[in-house]
C-alpha cells in the first residue's frame, strides 16, 4: 500500500520572518499525523533555515529545482549535491513553470533526475498539459510524451526512486481544478503506461496531483485509488490550508502508519 505524500511548493515566495512563522505552524499542525508523509520545497536561499526548523520533525524539506550538470560554469544554477548538503529529501524536477519560462525539456529533466537520484534525493517529476492541449483532447498524448521522454533516458528501474506529479497547467494558480474523476483518469493512465514496463514499479510509484488543491477539495481527490497525495502551490503558503490538506491525506483510505 502506498503512503500518501503532501508536498508544499512555495515557488518564489517567502522571507526569513514569514518562513519561520509558517514552518512552525505547519510543524505544530501535522505533529502526530503518522499515516502520511509531508514535505516543504522552499526557494534555495531558505534551505538552511528549513533544515534548522524542520530537523527532527515529521516534515521533510526539499528544493524546487536542480541543474542537469554536476558542476561547472553555470552562473546562478544549483546542483543536486548542493541541495543535498542541506539535508533535502526531495527535489522538484521540470515543473510546468520551468518548462514554460525556462525552456526545460524532457531531456534536461531526465538528466536532472539522474543526478538527483545519484545525490540521494527523491525527484518529484512534474507532467501536465496546457489549456489548449486539454481543450483539443490530447492530454494523454502530452503526458505520455513527458513520461516516455524521461523513461527512455533514465530507465524503468530508476523510476522506482521517483515521485510523479500530474499537474494540468490550466489548473495551476487559476482556481480551476480537475474533478477527482478527471485527475484519477490521468493518474490511472500514467500508472498503466509504467506497468507495461514493470508491474512492481507501477504498483509502488507515488503519483501526486497538483493544480489548485485546497482544503475544500483535498479529501475528494485523495480518496481516488491512483492519487497518492498532492503537490501544493498557493495553498501551502497558508498554514491552516496546508495543514488541513495534510490532515485529509492522513485520514484518506489507504493511508497507513509508518512501520
């Protein structure tokens, strides 16, 4: 049985004082929730602060991106080993904003993913279609291309070390969200496509849903059999909203205590 996982993606938000208050409220709010996993992915400058405030709690921390190279003359870039130095568990790879604004590709995502795994991190690989793609009915083709693009480079066995996130781009920060049944259908498609290569990897891989997940809809999403948690954007910046989403994951059918 797969444990639910809820991951905050703060994006480019935060300052030292606000971070301290938010993280302390999140830690207090999820303390005692043992049936799911929780993490916060913060901007790179705040990784040290996250490490100091979250160490010893049941909230992990991670980075929002890592570069596709181990080291080199890449001004402004951050490597997987650099974020691993701060005790990170997770690294988000190829979020739609990285694809759209920074022209990241399936190939660059696969390279970043391999280096993240090599550095001891768990990549969270993002996939999803734009509004135009959704409206013309090519969601599965887009997601299949994004999945196959990394599978062909990384290989099926390394995918067992990856968390996936399906994020329809048209639902990110718009207030719109896929219905639970719509999201479930895409998650089932992703799992089924991986199952063609390895049934065990497919059965155990966690697939998160992202796209305007709120306290009000989290429970309905997390009850779906192939939705294993959420990658949370704007709602993660409000401790009460984020904690409520974490509680929904903790209480969802199939959630289980860590042994």
